[in-house]
């Protein structure tokens, strides 16, 4: 499975088996993680074998079996959330290619406990990772026409980018973004909100991956 296929295969999974992530798989993830942290100037960590990211009530009802997760963190900056969105998108898809499942968690984790593991950084959320009890289900999606416009005849690369963007996980599955294209230039705007920064990064990463056979610029 490659990264593009992983976009279609990846779905939110909240319940996990007790199967541990093998050492060799964890090594692959950490190698990827090191590259991502350099590329996006982030301080994301992979935590394994730790169930303290959720309180007892959440673990009982919503987050069963979560023992591994990424801490989405970095030095505070205006664009940190967007960069973590792009970095997190890469990690989730890469983990999918390794046969793992993921869940982006923006609000229901234990903020205090997780923050203790990333001193000096701003933490915006976590990504649960492991072997899912199920493979999850596709989220509800808007149509390309609802989220995107292109000035003139719409090229195939733009269509592919929009389709990929609609596969990105967003807060409450709202898909509150608009994509505009003209020539080889693309812009994405997002409705203001608590998670709009990371959602924008997730959508931008997916669009770029979908349109990767064409060179375009962000505006």
C-alpha cells in the first residue's frame, strides 16, 4: 500500500486490540517521525505502551485499548497548528501503509498528563495509533462542487487534489474549507474555529498528495 492508497483506506478507529506495535515497526515509524520533525519544525513524539492519555471514563466509553499515541507538539508559533496538521497527516497515512490504524484526538484526551511529556512545547492534541479492533468507516463527505472552484476548465490534477482533500479528517467531519484554483495556483481557506489551524494543515497535505503529479503553488 502506498501513501495515496492509504488516503482511501484510512478511517478513524477509536478501539484497539492489545497487540503491541513490533519493535521493527516502531523503528520505521520513528525514522519517519525524525524526518517529519525536521521538515515541519515540530517536536512530535511517539509514546508506546502507555494508557494514561485518557481518563477512566473516556477509556471505558470512547477510547478502548489505546496504549500508543503521538503527541502533537512544537514551539509556540502562529503557524504551529497548520504545520502539525501537515505532519500529522503524513504520520497517519504512513502508519496506515504499515497496517496500523489511527485516530486524531483534539479535545478528549488528558491535557495535563500529555503536556507533562512535552515540557516547553505547545501540545495541540494526540494521534492514537495501533491495531484497530475494526478498520473504521468512511466519514460523511461533501461533494467536490461544494468545496472547490477553479477559474476556467478544471484540470485533472486539481480534481485529484480536491478528491484527496475530502478524504482528510477534520474536526466533527465539518469539512469547513474552500479550495480555489487558477492556473497553477491554489488557495485554501478555512472557517475560523478551535481546530481550524490543524484542519487546514490536514487538508493542504491531502490536496498536495492527491495532486502530486503536477507542480502547483500555494497562494
